[in-house]
C-alpha cells in the first residue's frame, strides 16, 4: 500500500516537472501538499519505530552489562556512534550537524537508561 502511494507521488512529481509552484492552482497545490505530508507521517512513524527498536537493544545491552559487570560508559562506543552519524549526514545529503545532534541525544538517553538498569539491585 505504501509503495503504491509513493509511486503515485513519484508519478505526480514527473508530471509536474518543469511546472513552477506558481502555475499550480490552489486545489492541486493542496492535494500535492496533503500527499507529501502523508508521506512525512509515514516516515515519522518509521523513525519512531526505529527509535523504539534502538532502545529495546539498549535495554538488552544494559541487562548484559549488569549481569557481567561490564562498565556502563564506554567512550569508544560513543565516539563511534557520533562518527557514524556524521558519515550518514554525508551519505544521505542531510544538513551537517543534524544527525550528530539527534544521535547525541539518543546516546545520552541510552546512557541514562543503561545507568538505571545497571544500577538496579539484583534481587
């Protein structure tokens, strides 16, 4: 279903290529805007799902560290995640600093979550 919607958006892009926004009538512009926003809503849903998946993995890491006594903070790992974010910005044409900021927030929250898990008393 998503592929079909995306395909129709892509087809409309091809049809409208060469037309400036100023030549679109209000009705066509509103239809196009609704399609793009629907696409953004789907992307946002996938981002939220991916972040949820990431935090589930973080919980697993925290449980493993807790069970084995591995220290929570591992500086090399944080540096690798931030470096990878910078590379993703280049690879996916994302404005510089955007993913670095997002990933820095993800890492900070992951550390907070791990710290809470590792700090729990074993019962």
